[in-house]
C-alpha cells in the first residue's frame, strides 16, 4: 500500500497512546508501520533530502499537530502520552482525526495563526490545508522546479550544434568523476576514427580503463541497429565498456540488446541526460539555496 499521509496517521497515533503509558517515538513508528502493513521498502523510503524516512516524518508531524491541540503531551524528549482531552476525543469514537477536528481546539488554532503570521507560512500553510507535511510540500515544489529545469535543459541541448553536444557530454562525464581533467578528456574526444565511436574518455584519473562514447543528438527513437553498430565498434577496439547518449529515447529492442550482450553498454536518453546535468551542475547556475534544519538532539543531551 502507499505510505499514509500525516492526517491519516493522527487517529492511529492517538489510539496507540490510549493506554495511558509513555510511548517512545521510535517504537511508535514501528508499531504503526506494522499496523499499516508497510513493506521494508516503504518503511525506508527517504525524503528527497535523504535526511529522514518519509513515514517517520509523517508520524512525527501527526504527533506534533496532536500535541498542538493538547491531545498528546511529551513528558520527556522522544516520548509521548495521551492527555485527558485526547481520552475524551477517543471516547466519542471519531471515524478520523484531521485538521478540521483539530480546529476545534484553541491550542491548535493559536498554533495555526502563529504560523500564518510568519514569513515562512507558505510551506506551513500548504501542509495544514492539504495532506502534505511541510517537507512533502517543499519536496513537491522542488520536484516541479526540477522537472521544469530539466525540460529547459533538454530543449537547449536539442537546439545546440552536434559539436557542442559532444563537448557537453565530455563536460558532464568529467563532472561525474571520469576522465581526469577537462583538458585530458578533451584530447580524447573524436580520436578513435571509428564510425561507431565519437570519443574515448578515461574511466578514472589514472587511466586504468577507458570508456568509449557515442553521443547522438537525435529526434527519433534509437533502435537496436544503432546499438548493434556501436557494440560492433567496441569489439573492433577490444573495448569492454561503452556509453551511448542520445537526446531522444531508446526502443525496447535496443534496451534488451544492450542488457544481453557481454560488452557493458550504458544507455542514457534525453531525460536521464538532462537530469544528470541538473544534478552535477552542468549548463545550469544556482539562483538560491535553502537549508532545512532539525533539532540537534546531541546538543540538548549535554544539558
């Protein structure tokens, strides 16, 4: 099943705490993961920042909002327990607990208004008005910006000259850690003289192995014949590794052929290429940076 949103977790969190005992947050997360029958992959899926598991983050926000409504209390760091208000709410047998339910409590209304008064209320408000946590809303906004950027990159690549495209490919591979210096990599470009190979680049800075490159600025789908031609050129060079990069896409037959042959051929289509360029800052510039911070528990452990 899909990872539940934070509002869907509010009632299960409160019910789990209904025994009146102090519950350790990490144990609560594990109990809820079992209740929702999450797979190991779903349980460990991370936020785009890689800083925390998505499920843990959403349980955390469910706990936080319940606490703001005075339905939960945190007697000590890392633990939670139900309050009298929480007990009274469960006694009414609610079908669900969501933001509309929390808005019945003055503590939560005060919390919401305090957040809306702040300059950073855009992300916070999006979480309160939907099923998104602030991190989910931030990730969604980031993904939209990233998709738009990658589309722009791919459009610019397709308008560039073939020679520029070949240089771009080398720039990217160098940024990814291949080929040593840009100058060394540039010398290797176009030196093979083989019709199926556009360039050669060192796999590492010492030149212990080389990678043969085919870079094609195509509009149509790249089929199996083109990959076979490239594989033949690699065999002619006694090469073991190759990268075929295109601005378009690969057919199913092309992908199957590349996966079955002994020679290692990596296929990179236009979408992957633009994504790698954005990731490694090739052809893009940074216009702003935002730091997402969390409490340093180690610092407060030394009180």
